[in-house]
C-alpha cells in the first residue's frame, strides 16, 4: 500500500468541510488505494472545537480502511 497523504481541511466542522471529509476518507478524492491522514483545522472557539471533536468521533466510527489518522486542531 502507498504511504499516507496528509490532507488539510479548514472549517472542518462546518457544513462544507463536513461533507468533504467522508468523501476524502472513503477514497473518492484520491483513489481507492491511497491512504490519507486528515488534518482538520477549526477556529479556536469552544463550540467549534466541540463540534470538531464530534466530527472526529464520527470518522473513527466509520472505520474507513484508507483513513490512516485524524488530527483536529485550532493551530495552523
């Protein structure tokens, strides 16, 4: 298998970012043989960070085979 590619998504807990994450993690964006590490960036407000943690839990629950890691942060 290939080395994982790191993909940064800003506004990851927002509607557009959220809809992209699952497509990226499933292999629709980079191919069905390309593992990814999602680097999720969200604004440094408590509500946004809580929403981001929820998104990370959802991604973990899906158990995408190509998802090599998820990192959520407010520090670019």
